[in-house]
């Protein structure tokens, strides 16, 4: 145990976890030791009969150091580089962690101290009073105010849900890997660029498939390659493979798991005196209740479908000229590019040579952060990350003072779950004198050795988006870990990341990074103008696909009785149809069987949050444009009023502090081309 690196604070820069010393056997020891230590710390808090902010709340903030260290490392590892041993550890520890959390948050004596402090909050400063309020809500939402028998049942449900969530994730990753499409002949890949073909070749070789090509299936519906592949039969196979993930009635089928989760969540909600899991979740979000969410989504849904159908008609016209088939979901991306070329003389696939990864990262993402916030980034190859492909950068303020570390892990691999995300290894806080260490994960196809990595326009957008989360963590300037960085309400957390996407086409930023990797030529200005002209192009498809998933999430979590659900597929179809979002060429972005956000992540009854927070994002983008755009003055205001505050202030109050008023929906409608329809 004495050699377990999790048992003591890291001596590396910024308390970067000592990845070179961490072995898989260390995880379980650290988990059990960390839980034991934290419970002892809670006992020490309760041993003091006089409750104060310092000996209760601050003591809680200081507690669990070992557990915090191992949690941040392990769950990034299980997401980005898992294996059978890691899966087994996660399966063992997930219910133990749920029970540990409940042992603290459902402790009546500890909750009584928090209530006493809340009743005497006038003696505290503003930040302390808000932290006490957060603790009170955390404990109450966990069940601290329930009867003993109800608390015991909540504990049982939480343990079972944590195990089921782990099962869902493991099954889905295995099924997704199994569904990869093997291509026997390179001629079938007609339409792909040489780099894309080489990436497919490398993917096949990584699985020991010689003289073949492999198209790995991603976590959402569809695939980026569908927009380029000329082979319709191959496009159909890829789309169909993506649609059946987790739903093939094999050992990796997730239907039984998700039905159990929905049932347990509904039961738990009733223990809290509300009808549904959606009500239970939303009472702690900025939306407050499901009715407010439905009110917004029902404004958008009819207009989105109408736009999608109009887009489908444009596509069908081209298909009818060239082919003799009806538009299907696997045709959409391919023929959309033809419509785009016809309407706007724009071919986004031709842009990839201008979006070389190193340039996008350093001359685009980092450059915008420097112009806006004064941040600079220095790569630190001497600092070892958790995987050879993960790179570490040190971050500095304009005056040279240290900010923290940024880790970038861009490439897909079979051991990494799909999608893109941000995690924190160390959360900034003044109480423990810690600086932030954050990581971005993406799933970009890795090119062959010595070849450059070329991003699609969508992948470029994803990088700017995920870096927005990273910036939220890096700019944090709070006293307490509980409210650091991205520790805000779930339907607010996407807001800063969405705002960061605005710099992709900002002239000063674009001119600095969108440079042809071979010729040095800048992205042609006429293409840039076409991108702006076509900004609402295909938004019908994007909005309809997204809304269908958001509605599906709410439908599952608005169930009071799951016994009537005889078929996952039929329930899914009915939920989408009842909202008027059914349109065969535009399937939901996530079907239930691979909806990791809600069944293996923290977005249950919360997937609506992307478009909910986009209302704030669209307002903020307009504010930046009205006030001069990419300037340090604007960046400092955004940083000081909102980005640095983490969750230390009510989320919507932070927005009002920044914007000067509540958000309005009109900027979002304009952005998505829906203002004429609503």
C-alpha cells in the first residue's frame, strides 16, 4: 500500500497524476482506502458538537483526497483506454461508490449540521452561504429528508443503477466495436480522400486484418464518411450498423439494462414525492420542471421538421435527376453535399486540407484563447500523460503567471468510448491551493505514420466546442472544490463550450489557422463567404435529429409505470411520432439502445440541455458581435462575470451579470433558420 501513488498528493507540476507509476492493481486499493478515509473524516466532523462553516462545510471540502485522486484518473481511463481488467474493476467498484456517496449524503447527523448552518446563513459571506445552499440541495436531492425506510430503498436503487450504467457502457462499446464494417476492396471506398482511405487501412491493420479496410462505427447515428462515399450499398450498411448498436438480441444487447434503469429511476422519483424521474431531475436544473422544457421544444419541433422536409425535397430533386431511388437516411449526407455545391458552390470535403490538426489546435483554438483571455500554451513532452497519444500543455496568463495544464487526446481507438468530452484531473480551488488539470478527448481517425491529420469541418467544430469546456475548467477562480469550473447545473454546462464555437469562422482566427497544409494557401475567401451564406443550411436535419433524441430522453423519464412498455423500439417510435418528429430520412441522433448520454452518463432527463443552453449561447454570440468581438476587454468581462465563477453563483444569475438581462430565444431561432416558422 505504501507504494500506491494515489495515497499521497502528487509531487509533479500542478499535481498532475503520476501516470508513469500508476498500475492497474493500484485502483481498487485506492478506492477502498479512499472511501474508508473519507468516512473517518466524516466521523471526525460529527464528533465536534458545535457546527460551524469551517468544521463542517470546509472540512467536507477537504475530505476524500485519496478518493478524489483515484476517481478522476480511473474514470478517464475507463472512458479513453479501457480493457477487461478496467471493466472488471469498474463493475466491482461502481455500486460501492454509490453506497459510499449515500452513506455520506443520507447521514441524518451530517444533514442536521448543514440545515443549522443554512438557517444561520446571514453570518456567512455570499460565497459561503451559496456553498451551504448547494450542500443542502445536494443532500436533500440525495434523499436526506426521506424516512429511514425510504432512504434505505434509495440506497439500494442507487447501487443497482450504478451497476446497470456500467453494464450498459461495457455492452455498447463491445457491440460498437463488433459492428465495424470490413471492406474487402479499395474500389468500394470511391469518394474518400487518400488520407481517409489510409486511415481505414490503418484501422484494419490495428485489428490484424491485412489487405482490408475498416470503417469503425461511432456512438451516434450515421457516420461522417457517408457524405463522401459513392457506393450506396456500403453507405446503407454503415447506416444500418450504426442504427442497431446495442439492439441485436445478442450478449451485448442493452434493452433489458435500459428498461431496468428506467423502472428504477421511476420508482426512486416516487420516493421523493414526484411522479417521474424527469420531475426529480429538473427541479435542480435551470429549467425547473419538464413543462418548461416541453414548452420550448414544442415551439421548435414543427419548424424543424418542416425545414428538414424542405431540405429532403431539394435532395430528392437531385436524386431523381441522377438515380431512380427514394431518399433514405444513408443518402442524406452524400446528396446534401451535392445540394450544398449546387446552391452555394461549396464543397466542405475540399476544405479538409485547410484544417490540419496542429494548425487548428495551435493557430486556431489556442490563438483565440490568447486573443480573448491572454492565455498561452507550451507543450510539455517531459510530463507523461495516461496514454502515449495524449499530449500535455502548460497554460499561462498574459503576465506569465501559471494557470494549469491542458491534456489533448485526439485519436480514436478500440479501447476508447465514442464521442468527445472534457474531464478534470485536478479542479482549481483556493482552499487546497490547487490549479486546474483538464483533458479533452476526441475520436479522430489516426492517419498512417508520418501523415498529417486532416479534420473535417465538423471535427474542427467539435475541437473548438470541447476546448470551450476545457477553458471553463482552466479559467476557474473559486475558493471551494464543490463549485469549481464546470460544476454547474447540467443544462448550463454546455453554454461556455457552445460559445467557443463562434471563433471558428471569426476572420482573425480563421486566417491564422485555415491554411492548406501543402501549399500554405489560406482558405479561399469565397468559400468563407459561402460558409456564412449557408450557415442555416441543413439545420432542419440537425435540429430534427437532435430534438428527436431530446424528446426520447424525456419520454423514457416521464414514465410513471414501465410495465406497459412491451417493446423498446415501439416505445421509441411512438414517442417521436407523438411529437411530430417522425421523418424517415432523418433518424434520431441516438436510439435508446446506444443513448449513452442518458443510460451511461449524467444526462438522464437532461439531453435537452444542449439546445436549452444554446439559447444563452446565441445571445452571448450576439453580445460579442455587438461589442467588438475578439477583444481582451470582452474576454475579461466574460471571464470575470461568468467563466471564472464556476458554480459559486446561481447559473442564471451569472448569465444576467454578464448579459445585463435574461436571455431571449430570438437569436437561437435566427441561428437555426427557424424564425419564420415559429
